C-alpha cells in the first residue's frame, strides 16, 4: 500500500526588491574664494596708480609679479593750469622768454660702462644695444600733449645695473613749484608709478627724480626728488657716477 504524505505547496519565489530611489541632487557648490586684495575678480592685474612719496619712497617690480620685463615708459609732464599751452612755461618758470624743460638719465651697465641719455648733444640712446634706454624726443616748447618719454628695455635688465632719471631746465628761470611737474612710469602688466616734483627749490636747475636699480633680476625704484645746482657734472658728483664731462649743446 502506498503511503501518501500530505506536503505543503511550495511557496512561489518572491519578487525582487524595488530599486532604491535616486539620490537627491547635490547642493549648489560653494562659490570660489574671493581673489586676494589688489587682484580683480576676473584674474587680471590691478592697474590702480602707485604714488611714491617721502613716507613711501620705494617699489619693486619683479619678473614673477609683472613689470620687470618689456618696455618701461617714463613720462615727464607738467600742469598747464587750464591756460593756453604756448606761454605756460614762460609764465611758470618766471622767465622773459621760452623755457626748455627736459628729461634725461644717467645709466650704468653691468660691465661698468656709463653714460647719459638726453637731448643735449643728441645723446638719445638706444633700445637694442647699450644703454638699452631711449629718449623719444625733445619737447622744447612744453606744448606737446604727451610730454617727453624715456623708454627702458627691461628685457635686457640683466645688462643694466642702475639708471638715474632726472629733469632739468635747459633755458629759463627755474620755478619748479609753478610747473607742478609729474613723472609717471608705465611698467608692462603692472600699475603706473607716479612721482610728483612737489618739493621745489627754485634756485636749482636739476631735479634727480628716481633711481632704478637691478636687484638680482628685479627692478627697484626709489623716489629721489632731489634738487641740484649746476650741471650734469654736479648730478654725477652727487650720486658718485664718476664720468668725465665736456660741454655740449642741442
């Protein structure tokens, strides 16, 4: 006889669990940190003007930070007091005739060579060979809107030891206060640097404005604004340049 044993029916296979719900969208990422002071949000260079004064007389241009390469333009200009330009320097300098305010510099290269760049003697210099400094012209009337410009080739900074920028009154009676002269330097990729000739000494024809010095591949700029009597020879002696001088005319 067959023994029939009642067995439970097999349980059907359970359905697979439903997939987990999708992860919620991540929160909005935090905004990037603000740029450091002095750098615009777009990442460019802050080109606000830098003024060198008696209390803050020095600035350095570095190759990494910008400014110590390319052509450094040094501009000499002066206020015209809202009056017609033609007779301004005659009034400002107190003379009875035309006045000639000029820009120039003493220079020294790393090999010890020395000289002067100025309109006097047509010593306009050069950019592609020593002294790597060039004077772009001679504004004898004081009416040129762009003033006078010295250009320093900082791509050759390794060959330049120092440059002393000066202004001098070639003709006319000195009155620096009335002229309200200002020198502005325009480095490539860095803020303009302004030096005002605001410590007038009206019995002196020369003003040593700024010293540019190569400091291990960077360029240090020191405000001088030092008024000197005499000629270029006296400026040389005041700064120990040690050159021999002969008379010259434009």
